[in-house]
C-alpha cells in the first residue's frame, strides 16, 4: 500500500536536535544550551531534496537551506539524507548568545508539500563568559602590607 499525499497534507519537522530535556518540556518555549560546535539538525516527515541534489561544489543554494537563525550565525548547511538537514557553525557558538531557530517560510517538500512550522521557533542560549582567579600575588602589595 502506497500512501499518496493529498493537497491539504503538509510536511512537518518530525525531530529537531538538540532537544529540550524532559524537565523543560513543561515550559511553553523551553530554552536549550548550545556548547562548543554542537550542530543543529532538522528531520522532516517528507523528502525535501532529490537524492544527490546537494553534492555540487561550493555553498548550498539558499533555497535548500531550511534554517532561519536569528541572529545570523556563520556556518554551513548540508543535507545528511533527503529529509535530514544539518547546520554546523563555522566556529564555537559565541558566548552569551540568545538564538532563535525557525523553519524558513515557503519551504516545500520534493513533492511540493508546504512545511508546517509547528513548535517553532526554538530557543537556544550559550553559557556566559566567565573568569576566575585562583591566586593573585604581587611583590609591591606584599611590601606595602608587610606580607599580609
């Protein structure tokens, strides 16, 4: 049995990683922490690209990029399969980042189904910049305080 898509049917995002922990699921819009060069992945319910259509040299055409990042982050998008897209930042995620990730409006499946962006945008943060000093010494301070 082959199920054909009806015109009213839409494609949706079946999975997104990284995902919110079960503790954050109760939140209206859970915020997830990004670390290092952790990728973002979207898995769609239908094929978005034809097999091999992203194997050309150079950057992926913008029309094949499903990620809408705000603020924009330098990185690259590739299709792992015909229905799984992956965004890799060029460098480590910047500190103190508040990132919103959405699905580009107008994205369609290979069969022409429009994407339903239910559950988007997703919210992400990165750890803040911190500094700690373990031991500070100064000959001038020791002399001025008689070594105390």
